[in-house]
C-alpha cells in the first residue's frame, strides 16, 4: 500500500460530497478520487436492475484503473440496491456502503415516530424494511421519496436558489401521513439531502432532528484504513465524470472547495 493510493467515492452527482466532507475531516491528508456518474443521474428513479449493473460495472472499471485502497458507494440508493452485488464483483478491496441512519433515529426518538426521507428507490427497498425491523421495531417508521429534493441539492451547489415549496412538499410527504404529527427524528436517507438540511429545517412547521450517516461512514473508512500510510499533505483531489466535464462548470466552486481540482471524463 503506497501513501498515494486513493479513497474512491462514487455517486450519481454531488450528493456524495456530504460523505467526502466527513471523510476528509477525519482523514485530512487522504488522497481522494470522486466519481460523479452524471450520465446515470439520477439513480433514484431508475429500475433496481439497471442501478445494480451500472454501479458494479462503473466501480469495476474505476478500481482496475485507479487501484484505490478502498471504495465508498456514497449514495443511499446505490448502496441499498447494489452493495451486496458490488462486493461480490470487487473482492480485492473493501467497499463501504451508505446506510440510512434508522438505528440512531430509533434510539433517539421520544415520540416513537421517525421518518425516512430518501429517493423513491431507496424508501421502497427491502433493506429499509430489514433495518426498521432490526432497529426500530418499537417505532412507527414513515417513509417518503422525493426526486425533486435531489434536483434541489444539485441546483443549490450550482449557485441557484431552489424554491422553498420544494422543501415544504418533501416534509409534507412525511408529516401529512397518519402519525406524522408526532414525528421527531428525520433520517436523511439520500446523501444529497444533508446539503439542503438548513432549507429543510427552515421549511419545517416545528423543530425536527435530522440524522444522516456521513460521520458513521467516515469512522468506518478510518477503521478500515487504520495503520496504512498517508501523504504528509493532502494531494489535489480528482473528479471523474461520466459526461463531459465542461457541463460541470456551474459546480466548480463546490468541487474546488473540497480540493477536487483535477477534472476528467471517464
């Protein structure tokens, strides 16, 4: 293992930047390669078989090319659908998935009602059923999928101001369900959504506690790479897109802020 071996993160767009932020805070000199599968964006409205095949194929190519020390599927949708399959295909390095933070939400609730706000694909997955049964059997777990909230997060990082009604609609999808008036913990089960947490909080009709898994993912990455050599200083990060990088120009400030200054198309 050389110090320059990178950590590879994959998402369909900018949502994985919320995971990158947490990983970089814990491992400040880690080399980072961030892949934005812009040709596949968004994952949350696609068929499960298509997402699984696409993510496995893309990660396989990237791992062969980049020789990373570890890969992170920085997307809840892709993780809940494809993580097991990807680990079977890529067996030579650890692959970390992004798991909805249902367990900590269930532990923290005082009302017994928690919400899971994700993409349409994530909230319907059997994996979410399993997490709820294992860790939130004593709770009412409400779910809602919002594709437009993903678009809003992308728009925000591109310097636009999404309409407040987008956030109100996403919250109403949970709070207007039976039992929604007692919901006190809200799981942001899409890596895009922490990027608009402030807007969601402003649109909420009452204080809610938002939870997501970025810090837990960063702890897992640190544990899996414990004892490995790192550079003395963090090298410039690489951004790999699956469409021409010129189309990402509006997102340049968000990528540059995180040190992703070397851009290329896969």
